[in-house]
């Protein structure tokens, strides 16, 4: 029996904070002529507060509920490239939603590369954890949620690989 490929709805990027999800997502969006959405930006617009302000005022649990709502909304929309928050994959229901809504790409970046690129400022979980700690805590979740892993060492190369993957796997 011939296996039929199904049409993909969304292309969804997961990975550590600072791994390049937004940068690569915007590049992929341009290359594929698909709209781009960032779930963290969606939460900020919806709540009228920045992610650090939400964490400070309401805590992580509140943010995660807002993040879940953002993902539910984005995944119900027409096809797009979606960059998730770095911790979105920690919730099994989020992973199930993401995998059912499209193709999930894990942007795999070395913690030392991320540390060089970003600072802890504006990254609430990096106030109490190092990027190395987050990498150890989350790697299995990223791998379990993703359909494929792409190196995030170079944003342009990552975007090109993702576009190639998308084209190979669409109907």
C-alpha cells in the first residue's frame, strides 16, 4: 500500500530561548511566502505586557496558561510559520497540539553559542537558570515534540534546510 503524504498546515519552530526561532522563522516565512507568528509576541499583544513583566507580576504558571491560549489560537489559523516560546514543549498537551497542527522543527543550538548571542536580560528563566541548565532540562522534550532537528548554528543555513524539508514533505 502506498503511503500518502498529508498536507501540512503549519511549520512550527521549537528550541531554547535565543536559539533563533524568530530570526529563522522570519527567513522561512519569506522563502515560503507564508505568514509568520511568534507565540511570545502574541501573548504580549493579548495581555498588553512584556513576557518579563508577566513573569514578574503573575508568575510562570500564568504565563504558561497565556502561552497555551496563544498556541491554540495560532494553530487554528490558516497556514503559517510559528515560533514558539522556549518552554512551550514542556507541556505535553502543547506538544500534542503542535504535532497535530503541522511539522515541528527543533532548532538545535549549542548553549555556549546562545550564551554568546543573548544575555539574561529580558529572559525571565535565565535570571534563575543558566542556558546550560535549560538545555539539559528541555532537550528530551524538544526531541520528543519535533518531527525533525535542524542545527541553528547559522540562521540562513537553518532556514534553507527547513524550506528544503518543507518542500520534500508537502503534498
